[in-house]
C-alpha cells in the first residue's frame, strides 16, 4: 500500500535495526496491516526528521 521500502532506505538504519523496529510495531497491530503500515511509516518519518532516535522508538509504546 505504501512505499515502505523507500522510507526504510532513507532512514540509513541497518537492516537488523529496521527489522527489530518493524517487529515492535507489528506487535501493536497484528491483525490490521494498514494500521501497521501507517504507524510504521510514522515512526520511520520521525526517525528521519530527528524527532526520536531508534532507542526511543524501541523503548516507547507505538500506540497512539
């Protein structure tokens, strides 16, 4: 649905860290792929803009 691949590449994070982050977000939205993608994109964009760092993204609940 969204171009997550491009956003992942733009973050500059290594694939293992991205996989860990994806797993964390997926835990929150197991049954809803669209909500997973939306929230994953929001986290990736926040990382890109420097609003949060990876440790914050992994430590905090992704739920809004």
